[in-house]
C-alpha cells in the first residue's frame, strides 16, 4: 500500500516513513511545498493530511488532487507519531 503524508514536522519525516514500513506501506512525505505537489504525489492508496502543520494552500492542492483521483483522505489535526499509528491501524495491517 502506498501512502502520501502532507504536512507534519520536518524533523520527523524519517520517523513517518519508518512507521509506515512497520505497517507494510511505502510512504512519501511532503512537509513543505517545493514545486508542484500534484506532479510529485502520484496516485497513492491513502492521503494523510496533518492539518495543523501545513499551509491552507497545500491542503487545498492535495485535497483537489485526491478528489480528482478518488484517493481516500485522512485528516489529522496533530502531526504526532501516535496519530499516525492510529490512522495506519485503521487503514493498514501491521507487517
């Protein structure tokens, strides 16, 4: 399963990827908008938006892309490790 995480803490991006690996998922993490998110995002199985740590423009861009490609979106207010575990436990099976 492929996952795209938009937002979150820059220093925790590596941890986010490692946690996703624990659940048997590949992850791309975008903490800041560098160029077009639409081109880099691809077509993942799940989009996770950490809404407290991301710009409104980036949320709109990612949400529009997800809607266009019928990608499920999980909105999470905090960008903590426990919040990510909670979302992944609902959508993925631990490896």
